C-alpha cells in the first residue's frame, strides 16, 4: 500500500519577496515622498471655479417665492374636513 508523505512548507520565497517590496517602496519614496505636499497643476479645473455655476445662487427667500410644485394638491373631501 502506498501512502503519500506530505512535506512541510518552507516558504523560501517570502524573504526575497519582502526584500523586493521594501526596495521598491524605498525607491518610490525617494522620488516622490508620501508625506510631501501635493502639487496642483496650474491648469487644474478646480482652480477655475469653486462651483460649476458661473453666477452666485439666488437667495433662499427668492427660491421659496418662485417654487412650483409638480404635485397637484386636491381639496380635501367633506368627509375629512372636520
């Protein structure tokens, strides 16, 4: 009778993988440090306008006066009037 013998895992590749990851991280961090200030391009659209609208919004009081509802309110029936 043949019985398979399992070998204990050795994970020999982990040390090399970790060292490659660390070296890559160090190289990237030298070129562009993670804690450095973010540089915004002068052509960035965020600098053009803080909002999409080109004019300031109307005051809330004016909006309330001109409000139109899409829902038509029916008059309450006599049964519910009291």
